[in-house]
C-alpha cells in the first residue's frame, strides 16, 4: 500500500466548455503532475473525489499570477 502525499490546496475550480474541469492551485504543488496521472481531491467535509489529469496548462499570468491550471 502506498502512502498519499499532500500536493497542495486548490484556489479555484471552473469548467471550460468542451475542455473540462480546471483546477487552479493556490501555490505551485509539491509534486510533479503529468497527463495520465491521478489525483485524490479531498474536500473540507472529509469526502474525496478521484480525478484523472488530462493535461497541465499555464494560465494567463496577468490574471492568475502565472499558476498552472490542471485539466481533469
């Protein structure tokens, strides 16, 4: 059994039509992400969702401080 690593926290989540759900981290995450990977997203109420990474994209630096968005 593998131990989970906390990657970081989420600052924003939104849906782009015909693209999918985008997760924006509050800070760069401590683990590398790549397409095909899996994330376990834990919510404050203790429940969680499993998400599959479809891609990692840079956001508009003037709007989101250059943080990467994760397409799940």
